[in-house]
C-alpha cells in the first residue's frame, strides 16, 4: 500500500489549485521583499582590502571589472582547509551557468575565501568549475563582513547572521572558524558601497538544488546532512541503482 494519501484526479486538482493560490501569495510577498532589499541604504566601504586573483593582486574595486555591481559568495575554505566546505561546494555547483548572465547584466560575480589562491584554483579544477575565485588571505575582508571569526571572538560571543551567539567554551575553541554568506556591493564615482549581506538559511535561495527538491515528492527529505562534494557520491547512487527495490 502507498505510504502517502491517494486521491482521484479531480480531488488532486482541487488540492493543487488551493496550493497554487498560496504559492502565488508567497511569490507576491517575495517580490515585495526583493524591492525592500533594493531599497536598503548603502554603507561606504572605507577600508582597503587586498585580494589575490588569477590575474594578480586586486582591490575590492578591481573585482567589479568595470561593472557597477558586485556579488560575492563567501565560500568556506579557510587557510588550513584541505578542501572546500561540502555545503558551499554544493551551492557553488550552480554558479557557472549564471555568471555569464550576471556579466551581461552589469553584475560581476566572485567567490572569495581565505585559503591561498593556488589551493582554491586546484580545488576549482577538481570540481570542474570556472567561476572567478579570489583569495582574501591576509586581509580583514572576511572578518569585517561577518564570515570569519577569531578564537577570541568565539570565546567572547561572535555575531553571525546579525545575531550574537553565546560565548564558546574556551576549551572547545580550536582557532579561527569560517561561516558561509554572500554580500553585494555597488560602485559610484569610484566609491564602493556595501548594499546587502545574507547568511545561514538566507542562502537557501542560492542553493540551486533546493528549489527542485522542494518540488520533489518527498521534499528535502533531510533528517541529517546528506549532501557531499559532487565527486564523493557513491557511483551506484549516480547510476540510479539506489532506487531499485530490493528484497
């Protein structure tokens, strides 16, 4: 017997139309929130930040590449990491297809991490990605924009996602920690302004797999962390063997 309620086509259509009304309401509300994001005031960036890129040293203004807007994904890849964060990697799997559209809409895009540039590019090659990636190693950029935290900040109570978390047990604090996020910037008359940042579940909309899973029969279906780096899934799962019924 099916484990889920079963209905006639007419009953399904009635239920689907009721849900559609709620989906349209959510879409309209999302449109309203998008307008409020755009209406947020800007904050002038007064500090100088240095990055390492494939073409050499760069400033934050250089990352605009002649465009007026800049989107940055704060990718969790610390100086002592041996590979990129699996969650950030899953999000980044959707970047390449959008970068060309951004660049033709007056928007530049970069991933930024604190690991050395050569390690970032080696990992990018492993994953088969092409989006631009910059290292902020030695810069305060990640710390200032709320995605990197010193051991002292953790002990005192670090502020992440605009909320201050409780102080950590000093014995449990092993060093600096990285967190995910995204930030947007605009440049006018040579002045860079910070416009928006999002963290934690504020990044769900950028995770391309989630809108699809939200429409799959079982939804996200994630009682625990199930995702892995794309090249770490068992081959049998990729081939669909996991979906075959077994006695």
